[in-house]
């Protein structure tokens, strides 16, 4: 028999929890808006992958790729598993709110349809850039399991898919109406992300030092202290927007790993649309993303990462005296990020605050199963 919480979907727990806290009747309209923008994002992503499939089909016809057994007569198929697009969905939802285009209240009031149309176009381009960057990181790390296709070799499929998306990103940048600040934000994110790839080897060496030392030895104690000083509480660099968050464990390393990508994604929105999204919103999104990275992605990847990758989850589970202590620490760190994100979000930004609570509920479910 599972626990009561495990039998109630995370979505329902998040919504009920937020309703109980806010007692704001506008929450219902935001839930409907979330459904709308989620469908918009899904449609955008589907169209992007259809374009990738056309490029892959041409590569197959040119003999560069071959079909997996039994799929010779099928058209090229491609999908990519990613959670990256949630922040883009929230940004698009915020644009709908700014434009007055909200379910149940849009009728009978003036709606800025031009802003909504521009927001959708920017979102489509930002989603393409996010997928391009995420695939680039996966290829650099030799992680191909999220590339779903009926073609092979999968490594070459991944390279061609990423190149297809990158070509579309470059076309966006080269348009006369695209501000130069959009490219600058994207290139900053890529540069910092690639710097993190270079630092990964040093982090792996920290984990190796831990595994290669004997329990209760001076070498083990030194390895634990190095993980703490160089990874868990490393000095923050380039995170001016988040001066109040530098006390959070793993902030510097996780910000460089994933947070900067989303800060610059939001900067791309602001530059392309010529409108501010709000400092509180930007802080909330980035802190939410880091919390999700720890509580969802790193937790899910723990079985594969535990001996080879240094992440907040592998760090805590490795150095803890027991799995229970490790789980408690991961839970506390994840909640710390999500609590700080919720504090940064505007009181009336129900779309973002429900998303934060949804990530919390999903994370608690996954952390509970760690090492069980």
C-alpha cells in the first residue's frame, strides 16, 4: 500500500495547496490559462520537430542515416524528452496576462492581440534555442537516451537534429527586426554553459577522490571537505540578479549549469519584445529551475550518476551517514530553492506559484523513492 500522498496526483496537490494559501478567486482563470499556453507550447515543439524530421529524412535519402530494423518504409521520426520548456510556458502566460488575454475575462475587455502574437513568435524562437542548447549539452556529455528516433546511428541523428535547430536560431538572429541584445544573451548562455562542461572533469575528480579513499580516513575527510568547499558552497560568479540567493547550497555551480540559461532566456524575451518581465518573475523562474534540476532531474538520474557524476544529489547521498539522512538533505535543499522562488514571485502571479508548488510535489515523490 502506498502513502496517501502517492495516490493523489502532484498536480492536484499543488493546486489544492496554492488555493488554500492564496484564497484568490482568480486562481481558476490562471489554471485555464496554463492549459491554453501548455497547448501552445506543445504545438510549437511539435512543429519544430516536424522540421527536424524533414531534415533527417533528407539525410536518410542521401545515405547518411539508415532505418532501424523494421522501419525501412516509415518516414523519419524524431522526438526529444526535455523539461526545458516550462519556463517558456510561464513567460508566454505572463505575456497573455500583460495583454489582457486571459480566459473568462478576455471577452468584453480590450486585448492587445499584437503583443500576444509577438509573444508567441518570440516563444517559438526561444523554445528552439532552448532545445538547441539542451541537445548541445547532451551531445557533449555523450547522453543520447533522450533522443527518440527510428533512424541510426543515434549519435549522428542527434548531431543533425541539433544542427537543424541551430540553423533556425541563426536565422532568427539574422533578421533585421531582431535586436542584437537577443544574440548577445544567447551567446552569453552558450559560453557559460560550455565553461561548465570544461569544469565537469574537475567535479568528476572530486567524486573519484571520495570513492577512492577509505572510510574514516583522512583522505575521505579531505575529499568531503573539497566537495563542500569547491562544489556545495563555491563562490558565485556573474549572478548579480541573485545576490540574495548566494547562501543557498550549490547555487554557484547549479546557476552556472542551468540557471544562467534561463536568465538569458528571459533576457531574450525582454529584448525581442521590448518589455520587462519583472525582476521578481525572473528570479522566481531561475530559482524554480535550479530546484527542479535538483529535485527532479538529478534525482531521476541518480542511479546512473552515483558513481560518475557529481551533482547535488550524488554529493548528498554519497557523504551522508545513511540513505535517510541523504534524502532528508536533498529534500531540504530542494525546498529551500522552491521556497525562495515562491518568495520572489509576485503575490498575484498564480501561474508561476502553482508551477513552483507542482515541482515541489513531484520532487518530494521522487526524493522519497531515492535508494529505496
